[in-house]
C-alpha cells in the first residue's frame, strides 16, 4: 500500500475503492520498525494491566502457500523444523512468563499458518507446554484453533477437543473447485464437506467457516452457491473476506486483480442472505448465528486489553507498544526470519527489538478504530471516561463521517449500512499521518 492509496478526505472514502486495507489491528504491521537499544520484556510490561489478556500462539507452517496468502508462514518445511520450533516456543514462553508472572488469559487463539499442519503428537506437546508454563485451563478459557480441509483429520481433532478447544475455524474460501484452484489452492469441495463432518462429529461448540469473495473466475451466482452450500452446515460463525491481491503473493505475480463492483455486489448479497438466515452481523466480515453459544469465560475487550504473542510472526500488544518479530511474505524473507528465531538464545527471547510505540494520540486513535469498525460502535461516554477528552475533538474526522452518512452520530457512534460496507476505507481514513508515512516507507521482503 502506498500513501497515494489512502483516502485523505471523506469524499475520497466514498469515491475511491471500498477495498483499501483490512484494518484488523492498528497500527498496521508495516508501521513497525527496529527498536534500538532493545527493550526487556519486564520493562515493556511494567505497569500494564495483565489480568485479562489474549494469548496468541503462531505456528508458521502450512501444507501449501495459497495464491492470496500474505501471512507469515512457510509451506512444507523440512521434517525436523516443527520440533525445533516447539522447543524454542517453550523457551520463549518461559521468558515471557518470567516477565509477566501474574498474567491471566481471557482468550486464547492458535493460528498461523495452519496449526493442524502439526502432527497429533506435536499438538499434544504444544498444549502440554502451554498448560505447564502458563497454567492455562483451556476448558475455562475460550480457545480457537485454525485448520484447513486437508489437515483436519480425526486424530488431530480428537486431540484438540480433549484439550478443551471450543472453536475451530476452517479456511474454505470457496466451495467451487475451479475458483480455489485458480487462487492457487489445491482443494476439492468433497474434502471440505468431509472435514466439516469430522469437526461436527468431534463436538466443538463453535464452527467458523472463512469464505473469500472476488476470487478469479468467481461470479455472483457461484458466490451464492458457495454460501448456500456452507449454510447447509449451519456454522455458528461465518467470516466473509474480500479478496486482496497483496505484493509478493502468487496472485500478485500472476497479475490478478479483483473487481470492485463484483466484490461489493457479493458482499451485499451475502450480508442479506445471512441476515435473512438468522445471523447477526458483528463487523464487515463477521457474522454469528442465532445458535452460537454465548461467549463464556473471563471478559475480554479488544480495544483495551493486551495480547501476548508467542512464536515467530506473533504480535504482542501493550497499551504503549506493539511488537513482534520482523515480517515477510516472500519465501526467502520468511525462511531467514524463521531461521533467526530458531537460533535465539534465552537472553534474546527476553528482548523486544521490533515494533511500534503508541503515544497518547495513537492510543486514542486505536480505541476509536477498533470500536467503530464493529457493529456496536463507539460509546462516547466510555471514550471520555477512559481518555478524559471528547472523541470529536481528538478525531474531528469523525464529524465528516457523520456528515457523509457513514456514521450515525450521538452518544453511540455506529457505522451505517453504507459505512459498514466501506469499513476497509473508513479504517485507513482514520490512520494518523505518521502511521501512513511509516507504512508508505516500508520495504516488503
């Protein structure tokens, strides 16, 4: 993404593409930079609230690299690298535990990559380690694990269920073989159906299915067919992602570019279908079914509470600093960063040397963006109580969004229907000038 792509005025939010950037976090990872001198974990977490954290574990391994994927992952690594990785992961966990001994987790997610690329034995080792180091009871802490159709075999699913995992998220993308194959993914719809049947048989409380609209060769009719076939499984959650063709991915190398109008039409049709089927829209991407279980476990607020990321490629969030390992998409860059992680000493695992500092203004901006892009929106009284100021004064851009009809004003600022479908333009519109500049200067590996 270049600075020229950011919507700088509210008029440009309406006139340019609705698909500028997926704002699932702020600041964006391309705003991270080396930190010198490196900081110690204990100093980074000093003074932070640690009684309601999110634990995220990153496993950067997949059985294939899809053409649309820009995640930090590597496909089919050499045979012993996963065990090496788990050994370093345990040492990292111990270092982080020493730094924030009183940490308590309200949520846990294991992602990647594809966590179920690991063998059943390796998954057991992972959960043993997390339970031993962090004393996490996964039966009481809502825990999600990502999987794929070809790696979700019965033995692995049984391990996850036995260890207390409550949510399985499966990346399906499309139920039309030709579409996923054109996107660089070897997959058949019959594999998807068989995998979901196994997930259902294992008895997880929540099944989430990811779909992508705007794939090469996709039509409005084929998108509707995919959605209807997924709805036959009555998943508790469905995530709908517009296709982005990002630099250094397979689709980028092939020169593939999705059509804005097709993506917008597919989003609107799917939204209407899901709402009519009893799903509740929680964001532009997330829909939850009426039969989905209530969120159990400790309360977690993504706008306020921190995250502890474990593993190469995982990000951690404190109120004042977001940090991670370095980021790459290309095979050479990913392997170099992963190789460096596997060679880290305990002292290096205690250091934070790459990230992004958040001053008071950026903390406010993050709170607004993370709140506004969800269906419940931003409570202005809660904002004032937290920051001691008025959101319209701190971010006057909000008033422009209200005037344009993208946000409903008042005590509860919420995206309108037009604002919700342009979430990927509204979010970047609210980025600060300094974050935009950092993102523009970032050199992707």
